[in-house]
């Protein structure tokens, strides 16, 4: 079986920089709180009239395609990971196909809704498709336009200050070199805590989960909801219930356990130890989480790439943006062992080891 490799990578972040101080004008927060807890100094917000999650993804994809030495028409499969799609349906995969001007219909387009682990899940899927010989030029994109779905009142501050917009993309191709490319991917999920970090409404749940779990107060679902109002009622809008929710400390505690666990699992599979890692690209959820993981893995800070300070948490885009920036900065060289790892909503988490 052939291995898969990343043949080209690109990223795009919108021009608009939003500093922590900018956020203090709309909600009760401070630069000090945000930096101390998360390491974030600023994030980017897209132009709401000219950009969408798909166009951000397309901008990153064009760079990845060019660097892979192919054209958009050569792409034979699209995988698009996002939690902030342009439409409820159809997904961003087909919108990206159109945006890139790919007119042939022999290709497939798949959307992934795995939040922070979306890029790793996508890479794992691409890897399997390449290994079986089904596709040769898979375009994998992680993109988010969080800024359109955040609560900018003080009620939403624990979530809103963390997230930013951006996109990263990679072209995955087969390689004949046995020890190169994706060595392994590990995927996990645990739905027990689905509501600990979630965007509950709008959705078709009708209060079912909230009632079963005794979470009515937290989600304050409108019991008078009618058919046809399936996604939101005026009351839900008035009560500002249509936003992401997170139990930060709960997520934090689990993340610092699961990151090292899933990295070690991948290393064990290929008979390597953490000292073999040349560059760890952790999902950029929180600088404190990355620092904790680096320490736990015995990795010096120069072997861990972080850019959350500039972009905040860009969810599905965070790993490909970081991977691309690390590569562009010359921090990833041919033959290096690169480790990707993510943990996020679901919960879903995963890792990938790549011999560059
Ligand atoms: N500004 C000022 N104060 C704030 C803010 C803010 N932006 N947000 C919360 N606070 C306050 C709270 O109201 C609380 O005040 P209180 O003590 O008076 O009640 C206090 O700060 C502490 O709040 P916590 O939520 O307990 O803060 P914590 O120290 O846990 O930090 C954080 C929050 C940064 C979110 C942290 O918990 C974290 O990083 N968690 C993990 C996030 C993560 O990994 N997510 C997964 C990936 S994202 C995805 O999957 C989509």
C-alpha cells in the first residue's frame, strides 16, 4: 500500500486584526485576563460582506494547490472541516468546489463536523483513500468564520475572546517512499460530554437532550417551540441562547490528559518515543494547554509550534495554519518527524505522525 504525504500546504487569515483591547469596548473583559488565561493577544475577523468560511478556505486551498504543483482541476476529492459553515446545508465542500472553479463532477466532496479535531480526522480519511488507491489529489481544508456566531455581550465572554477566523489547506498525494508521509493517525471520541462545549441551538433537538440530562436551565430551551420554528424561536433569540457554550475548566482538565495520551499512542504504534518528535503542532486551544503538553512530553519549547497569540483558536483551521507557518518559517525540514494533535468538542481527539 502507498503512503500518503502532504504535497502542498497553504493558509490564509483575514486582514482585520482584533486585539484584546478592542473586545473590551463591547464586553466586560481585559487584555490581562485573556493573555494570562489563554496566551491570546489578538485574532483575525473576516470581512462579513466579502468573505465566508468557504472563501477563506479557498484562499488557503489555492496556495496549497500551487505548492503541490497541480491545478484545481486535478483535485479528485475535497474534504472540508468546519464548525462554522456558510450554510446549514449544503456543506462547504461543494461550495469550495464551485469557488475554485472545479467543474468536473467525477470528484467527491465531504464535510467534516468534528470541530477542533476536524483536520486530523480529515487527514486520516485522506490517508485511507490514498492507501487504497482511490484518490490521488485530495484537497483537505480546515476553515472557520467564528466571528459571525459569537456572543459579543459579556454573557458570552468566556467563549468569544478565544476564537478567531482563518483557514488552512493541504493537498494529500500518494508517495512511493515507504518511510515518508503519514505514518499513522489515531482517532477518538466520547459523546458522554457532548454538551460541555457545544453550539446547541439552532438545531433540531427540540429540548430532548437538555431534558434527559437535566440541563434545561443551562440551555434554557423554549418549550413552546413549534414545528417550523425548529431552529429558533424569538424567545431564544431574545434570551441570547443561540451561541456556543463551554465549561472551560472541565474541557481544560480533559484536554491536558488526552493530548499526551493520544500522542503517545501514535508514537507507540510506530515504535518511537517522544524524543523522536522534531515538531509538535498542537491544536491551538490555549497556550497554557500547549505548554503543559510540551512539558508532559518532555519537549523543549522550540519543538512545539504555537501561534494562538496572533490568531486565537481557529478550531478546524488551527492545525493547518500552524503547520503551514512552521513550514514557511523553515522549522519543518525534509525527514523531520511532525506530530499533529487535537482535542475538542464532542469530545473528539486525535493525533497524526508525519515523516516530512
Ligand atoms: N474576561 C474576564 N473574565 C472572564 C472572562 C473574560 N473573557 N471569561 C470568563 N471570565 C471570568 C468568569 O466569569 C469567572 O468569574 P467568577 O470567578 O467571578 O465566576 C472567572 O473569569 C473564571 O472563569 P473560568 O471559566 O473558570 O476561567 P478559566 O480559568 O477556566 O479559563 C478558559 C477559561 C481560558 C476558557 C479555559 O478554561 C480553557 O482554555 N479551557 C479549555 C478550552 C479548550 O481547550 N477548548 C477546546 C477546544 S475549542 C473547540 O473544540 C471548539
